[in-house]
């Protein structure tokens, strides 16, 4: 097998037909593995990050694409050249797009990387724990590179099966009382309405309202809102256009007296709804909790919608998500260190020196 590196936007765009074919042949139907998604991630990868794609070919032609991104960073203050998966902050999961057996592809990519001298750490994050790529990597890496398996990240989801009444009845009385109280307080504050949009132009009032609510959210002050996080306005503009064309987009807006006070940005495909961003107006009284009411109405609607079987609430667990969730999906990180003195030092620092220091500090604290 041979591996080609594509590092120009023009070269990446030319891969669109091949990408579609590989995704179809490999059964990769998720929006998060589509050429459209990675095109948006490429836009979000402005300097100092640099995107590239590895195309793996056998004698018959291309059999895999591996979307990557380069950046400079630090590992426990040691400078590192990181080669990681091409992602955005809202990536639910990612993977290598492979047709056929993954082992020959993984071997070819690792052999190619072994010849390169322009990286220190290969950081493969957001990989599904049950991905064949993960299994092939963990089988192939020993004896070739120093590596480690990172922490598991759980993403809560609601299984949409049966009826809404059955699902809601199973919730605790305390939780149901809280949600009913939220709705009553909102109704007393004014006229409440909820809208869902599947086609949104970035020049439309709907998109402007989405950005406006994000500016009024608590995330704005932390610099992680759609409207305030570097690169995210451009990312969501590109994603909104592409997702509208592909039929994936779902934008929900909760209004109070006609004013948007809570939103949720979703992608839906193959019966699975992914919540990418949920925001609410942080200037409102805390007891109004518009985000809770919007979640209730979204789920109630999804239980009555034919063809939907899962509602993914986004990476990370918290008590709020746990109250709704019926399960969780898991992703992991694999970290690979380039062969050589510096890679060995980084691996030792990460797997031996730092853990030993933490154990020492824990003993002293006790």
C-alpha cells in the first residue's frame, strides 16, 4: 500500500467524490465522517493549525482517508509538534474512513509516519471505543511505537423507543415537578413559543438570533460561545449552509414574547439527532430556566417523530444531562510518540514521571 499526503484546500476539495464513495462502501453514514463536516473543520483550522489528509491506496485504488491536523503545543511544558485528528470543538466523534480490513491501512499509515521527522506526538482523540480502527491500532502499535490509551469520554443519549408517556412516567416525581414549575414560570412571564428550522441561510434573521442568544449566554463570558470563540462563527456559517443542503440541520428556538431566549443547534441523520450547541439568555432570572423547557419540548417532539431512534446530548456528563439520559456512548484518545530520544522522553514523562509526582503529592496531602 502507498500513502499520499494532501495538504492544500484545493486538493482536499478534489477528494469530495472519492470521500463519498469510501464513506458509502465503508458504511460511514454519519455527518461527522462526511466530506462536508471535515470541510467545515478545515475552515476552522486557521493558522497556527494546519489541516491535511492521508489517502491510502492499494493496487486497485484508494481504500482509506485519514483527516489530520498539525499544531504546536506543549506536554507538561515540553514543546511538542502534534499531529492529531482534524476536528472542531463540537465534533461528537471522528474516525478513519476505511473500506475493508483496517489492519493493512493502519500498518501503512504507521510505516509512513515512521519515515516522517516533522511530528513528536500523534494525538488520536474522539475515536469511538468500538471502532475497528481503535482495535487495529491497539493491535499494531506494540513493538512499533511507544503509546498510551487516554481517558474515556462519555456522551449521554436518550434512546427514542416506545412512547413519550412511558418515558416521562419513568422519571422521578421531583424531576417532573421541576420541569412543570419551569414551564409555569415561563408562561406567567409571557407568551412562550417554540420553532424548529431545517433550512437556514446565514444571512437570515434566524441565524442572527442564534448568534445573538450565544452572545447573551454564560459561554460568551468564557470565550467559548458560537459568537465569541475564535473560528466558530465561520465554522457554524459553513456548517449551516452545508447541513441545510444535506437535510441534516435542525435549529430550535424558544421565544418569550417573541424574543429568542434559548436555542439548540442539531444535526440529524439516519434516525440519530446530535445536539451540537445549546444556549440560553443568561440575563434572565435563573428560575425561568428556558433551556430546561426547550429540552423537554424537543424530546417530547422527537418521541412522536417517525424514524428517530436516538437523541445524543453532546460530549461530557453532568447532572442535568443525566436526568434525561438513558445511556451513553464512549470515545477514547490514543497518544502515539515518535520513535527516537525525544519521543521516548515524552512518553516517559507522560507515563512514569508525572504519575509518580502525582502519587507523591497525594501522599503528602494526606
